[in-house]
């Protein structure tokens, strides 16, 4: 396989596409588990498609541009997990092509090869949740464009290119806000490729802020700047993080590509014959690794798909590792060992071929089928951090994210908060209220707002407190 894709032939892109299909199609056809963040993206897209405003009518810490894309997908395909997986696959192919072409045109390696594109799609199969359309996957597209621009700054850089580089980082941040850290990488990249000056720095920062200025102008017109700050920005500043995995489990997931990265990095640093530009490119990708690590520390929902941010670095240094073998047979063996292990770990996470070789527990990440309501396609409100009950349902009221909802439910002693809660209910009454909170917030809510209590009746069909909107005829399945 290495010998086939080592050749500089654009038709190798077709081979990369075939490999991508072989890796992904079996899992997509057989069906993948729905993960909690993916359920959130589907629900938010649906609610925005019904005319709601992000951060105003739905409280969830999804980046604004990502939320807009989920809204567009909902308008075209509806609430479809398959649509996310198909779009994700095409996006991965585009990223692999852009990244590969950038490395070929700038001469980062000693030879021109399509191995980066091949390894990129392989590493994009590390875990089954890499197959969905996550914000970090979408942001990766623009971060790859940033690297492509930085590699081209070796000889000269015009203001327009530097502005675009900053603008790309701004777009990536609007898709996935931890991407902001890559602005530091880009600034250091300017210094590495001999184009560092105060004017260039200002142009890059201006490009970055320009992306946010466009969005802030939109927020100003709809009156949502305060909500954007309270719901989204503060979720990062407060470091109120949610972890779906322990650090140990995360370590095992990226162990194979991580070892390949380290071996490639060591080989590249000890190998002689690289020109200054190639050495600078290696240093830039090393900074990418550091920036990626820090993004994991500030992301509000830490899950396995967040490691997508490492894939360009995994690819870059693993290609170095394979190309620097003196005997090509060893490169071929190394490639197959890496690829087979990565694919096995991914498929084993879904189908559990061998539980002893599956140290990763996806239980917290995936939607629990047993946590579902007999009624479907209803507007519901879940009090508590049990989002699985939203499967087959729609969001009512802004109170989807329970941690963010504590702004109101944790402060029901003030009259102004109670007024805001009632107004939010009045705009979008839930047909079902599920109380899975530890402190029975539904009872407290009804005691504080008797007008709400009059509209609901308690159901005895479930083991937990459930309240039905009078006149909604949930029993008969009518809206």
C-alpha cells in the first residue's frame, strides 16, 4: 500500500476515496450508536429550524457557526444521523486532499507523495464517533487551510494571505472555540518562516477578529449579545467541563497513532538533509500538537471525537516515519500494523469483538435506549442531566443543557427569575416534563409558579415524576 500511494500521481485521490469508503461504509450501513453530543446537535438544528434563536431560545454551548450548519442540515435532511455521517465522510476526503496537496506543493517532505492523504483517512477512523459531523471536525478544515498558508510564507507573504490566515482561524473558532489557541501557533509560524513584523501580526489578528465582528453585528441586530456571552462564552471561562472519559481511557484510544507520531518526530529530528523550511515545518506541526493538547483542557464536553484535532499532526509525523525507512518493506509492514490496529480499535469500540481488548467505556457517551419515553415526537423538558430522554423527541423551552439551566433553576428565590422562567414556558410549553433531578425541581417550580402547576397533571406511568400538559392528549399520540 505504501508503494502504491508513495507515487506522486493525482489519480491516487481515487484510491484514498476508496479506502475511506471501505473504512466507513460497513459501520454506517450497520448503524452506529447515537452519542449524547450528536443528539444535542440534531435537537439544536431542529429547534433552530423551527424559528428559534441560538443562545436565546435554546441554551447549549455549541459554537454559533456549527449551530448554523446543523440548522441548514435540518432544513434539507431533517433530524438525520445518516446525513451527519455522509457529510462528515465527504468533509474528511476534502481535508485529506487539501492537506496532501499543501504538503506536495510546498515540498515539506523529501519526496512528493500521497501517503498523507491515505494516512489522514485511516487516522480519521480512530473511534466510531469520528464518523459524525462534529464541530471540531468542521473546524479542522479551516485549521488545515491555516497550515497550508503558513507553509507558503517561506519566501514571501502578502497582506491578503496573512489576513486570510487570521480569518480562517476566526472561522474555526466560530465552529469550535478552542481553535482560538491556534492563533498563537500561526503567530509563531510567521516568525519561523521569516515574515515576522508588527504589520503582519496586526493583519493576522485583524483577520481573526473580523470573523467575530461579522457575527457580533448579527447578534446586535437580533439582540442576542448578552445571551451569547452568558450561555456560550461563560461556559468556557467558568471551566465547567463535562467529561465522558477518564484520561486513562483517552490515552489508550490514541496510543497507536501517538506512538507513530513520536517515532516520526524522533526520526525527523535525527535525520540529516532537511532544508530550513522543512525543519521549520516540523517545528510548526510540533506546536500544533501543543495547541491541540490545550484545546482538550478547555473544551466544555470532553469526548473521544475531540482527538480529531490531532489527526493532521498524527499524519504529518507518521508519514515522516514511513518515508525515512531505508528499506521499503519495513515501511510497508509499519503501515499495515498501524492501520490494522487503528481500525480494530475503532470497530471493537462499536461491536466489542473482544471486551478484554476494549479498555474504553462508551457508556457515558452513548444515548441509552432504555432511557426513552413511550410517546414520540413530543416537545419535552428534562429536568436533570439525563439527555437520553430527548431521543425521538424535540426540545421545549431554552432549558436543554442542565448545567446552563442552573442560571434559572438554581436561583428560583428571586421574583425576576421566576418571571423569566414563566415567559420561557409561555413561548414554548413542554408537552411532557420529565423530572430526573436530585432535588425534585419540578415540585419547586410548580410551588413557586402556581400558574404553571395549573397547566400540568402528574402521570403515574413512569417510575420518575412525569407531568403532562393538559389538553395535549399524549396518551393518544396526538399533538
